[in-house]
C-alpha cells in the first residue's frame, strides 16, 4: 500500500468500484499528522487477521459486506454502514462478498 | 444536534436520504475520546459559515454537492468524494444542491 500525501482540501474519490472491485488493491489514501485513511479492498472470503491499534478507528463499508469480529463479538457491516472501534480493541475482518471499505485511524505519535 | 454515545462495534447507517434529505436534520452520530462524527444535512443554498477547529477533519459527501471554501480556495465536493482538512484551516460550506455529508473531527483534549 503506497502512501500518498494528500494536500489539505483536495477531493478524492470513494466511488464504489462495482464489478471491478475484485481486481482492485487496498490503497492508503493519505497519512497526516493525526490520521491515516486507507481504502481496503477484500475479495469474497478473504480475511484481515485480528489485531489492534492504539488509536480509535472508524470503518465504513463502501460496497459489499464484511463480517467484523471485535473481542469475540461478530457484526456484519454492509454498504453505507459505519462502525466505530475504540483504541486497543482487537478486530478482524472477513469479506462476505467482494467489498471495499474506508478505514480511518487516529494516529498516536 | 443531539450527541448519542455509540458503543464500539455497533453499525450505524450512512445510507443517502435521497428525496427526503431536505426534511432531515444534522445529527451527531457519536463523540468518543478522540473523534466526533457528525452527519451534516444542508438544503440547497444553505451555508455553514467559515470557521476552524484545532483538530484534523475529513469531510465526505454522501449525497448532493457542496462547495467548500478553505483559506480562499474553492472546491466542489460531490457524492462519494472525501476531503481532508488540516487542523486550524478555515473552512466554510455552501450546499449547491440538497446534500448530506459525514464530518469526522479529531478532538484535542
């Protein structure tokens, strides 16, 4: 995932990839002083193993459907849904369909 | 804007309001230790006067089209576009059409 340093005030597209989503790659949209924002792409059946980060997170499903496991709780996050995760919470992802999602992480420096 | 305190891991809807958007109100989705997340609703022609906050911001247009003025620069943010604003940057909004947007603010405490 290449990091691109976005200028303040520059619009970036979050348009759903649609039928081409499985051919796309996860991409770091930007990393600033306080935030890292990543567009995740997960093909159906792919997982993102359970882990945690110190900062708070929002995860927004842009298309498809993702199973999110947090400290043993399992939730389904579908297109146009947002989930908040407190800092330090273990979370793992499983794509139930081809999916993309916006991950916003508060950085602790 | 009432603040609801969201539990970690609870999905919340960001579905576009569609034709009913002009009858909706802005709502604070949650405020945590490090983040405040608001769904803004602006009817066509309405403004959000220029101001700044200490923390970094992302503004994501969920539907419609919003003119964003930052330190004299003018950009149009349309549905499915995200904008990053550094902390302390003056920004003002003008809805070019009925619009809703997700505003994520890093809190400084």
